[in-house]
């Protein structure tokens, strides 16, 4: 067993009976082993979605479903899991190829996020939900001392810009396509364009709201493609 696994187990306050499981969770596909952490990542994603959803449900008994969904979406994503992974110093423990190492793979948000999901998936497989839950909630509360819509919810425009800059090195462009209605009840229609291609179009009571709505649709489409 490697020192990386020993150190991570200390941070998790859990000793794996099946050491192969945690080693697999830490193994990136670039490491060229007969196994990697992608399947455990798939499982961990579902586990984390459930834990965070249940946590928000109990923490905010009077918040409507729509706002709970926004809160969960702001926590259960690549950026959110990267933040939790860094609290575990997970980048120091993963197994990656020399090429990936030279490419600063240990600091890549996607790689850290995926490894975190995989580790939680491995923990769930061996010890069950009741062991994973307090670890996730503890990390969540450490990362976010205050959890509410105002402090946690990240607007869709910012998220889309971060997504396109990370994946394509460009910034989305918003174009006002149309406006209608009297001054006191105007409706605006805005499109979001990437590299001159219209990705989505949406309406809103203000230009800002229309932009947010268009960015939200664009993110959903881009995440499906990814």
C-alpha cells in the first residue's frame, strides 16, 4: 500500500478493507493500468447528488423545490467538487501519467472533481451511505460556512463564461434580438453566441434576466454534449 493511500485514509478517518478499491478510485485513466476511476466516479456522482439533496432538504425546510434545485446545482458540480477535493489535498494522492503530471494534471478542476466523486463512490461501495454522509457534510460545511441562495448560487452567465474559457478559451457574446411590450412591462429576447454560432435564445423581464435565462439553456446543452 502506498503512502498516498495511507495519508488519504487518515484524512477520511477510514481504513479501507479492500485497498484495491481506494487505489482504483485514485487512478486516472492516463496512468495506463487495467483499471481507472471512471466507473467509481459515475457511482460517486449519484451518491453525492443524493447526500447533498437530502442535506439541503433538511437544512431548508421552508425553501421551495426550485430554489433547492438551484442550491444543489451550485454545489453538485465540477467547481464544487474541486473545492471539496482540495480540502482533502486530493491532488497529492492521485495516480497520473508523467505527461499528465507535466501538464499540471494535479491541479486540473475536472481531474480533482472526478477523483473526489470516485473516492466517495469507493467509500459508499465498501461502507455504505451512513459512512459517506458525515464525511461529505463535514467537508461541505467547512467549504461553505454559510449556505444560502445569496452566498452560494452562482449566476449562469459566470458559470457559462468559466465553462467556455476553460474548454474553448473564449467568452460568450450576448445579443439583444428583440424587445416588446409597453415600458412598464417590457420583455426582452437575448441570444448567447459562441464563436459566432447561436447556442441558445431566451426571454426575460430585463436584459439581465434574459441573458441569465439564455446562459442557463446554453449550459444545459453544452453539459449534455460534454
